[in-house]
C-alpha cells in the first residue's frame, strides 16, 4: 500500500509544481463548506462539516476534501475525520477522472487509502462522486455520493443528497464489515443570505448501517440507525 501511495503522490506533486509555475491569471481556485452544521437527535448531538478546496486549470486540478463528525456526549469523540487529496483531469465535458490519497484520523486507528474515481455532473444535473478506496491493509471499498440543487426561488434551494459506502472486506478495528454498507440520506433547505457566499439552512439527516457493519455497531452498544434534525450554513469563497 505504501508503494501505491508513493506512486500516486509522485504523479500529483509534479503537476502541482507545474501549476505553481503557471501565470496567476491561468489559475482557478475556490473553497466551499458544503455542510457546516449541528445535528440533533433523541440520542446524540453532532457537529459535522464537509469542506472542499481546489486549485488548478481546466486541464488539471488539485482538490482537497475534508469531512468530520464530533459527537457531543460523555466521551466527546471525534467520530469521523477524513482527509482526501486528489488530482483531477477532464475525460469528458462533464466528468473528471481523479487519483490520490485519503487519510482517516478519528478517535481510533488511523487508516491510509489510495483513491481512484470519477467526479462530475450526471443527467438532470446531479452532482456525482464515485470513489474506489484501497487501504494500507489492502481492504477495498466503494463510495457513491450524489446530490441535487433544486432552485425553488431565486434565493431558496432544496438540496437532497445520498451517500453509500460499500466495503468489500472486513476491517473490524474500525467497525467495518464486508458487504455491510453505510447509507446516509439528507435534505437541506437553504436561503442565499449573501448571494451564494453564505446560505444558512435547516434540514434532516438519516444514517443507517447494514449487515456485518451493523453487527459491529450493536456489539459496541451503538444504534444502527439515527435520524437527525439539522441546522447549519453553506459557505462559498
């Protein structure tokens, strides 16, 4: 796995040096927090974030994404802390191919992954991310993430989303069971307070695990599903 990570890094870093040597006016960049929110359920309160930053050109982009969930309970645990760095190149008018690395560093064992995947706009303007992960222990998993921004008025937007993680092998140390998927479904209603730079929202978020992953959760005394009320804001820079 270390060889895979080094190979991917060896491809990304030269491209980054090419970018930094380019003229400033040729670079495009942006940072957004797609989710920056507080989730409340009957059993838990969770602070969650999903940030995305990129720099590059039409031919190559370097993209960082970070996700986290901090559970406000007696133990105050950082349950999710995922960092992903990929290089992206266009393969069609609407899709990019990507490759890079991912580091998970929550409260528990760290995990390194190699990443390959696709990102872009599907029919009907659905934003789609598809990733294949291979961990340092050679465990593999597939993730599909899709969302749609439905413009209700010039300022009001409804954004339904779905994310499915499907592991193909066991990683019991982090509570993952082979072919025991995790499903996350949400809907957020936002209002563009300052153009699209600041957009506060309310919504709902539902999580459920299945199969062997659910068995691991139950053994730890945790619920296999949870429904949250959500309040937060989107930021775009």
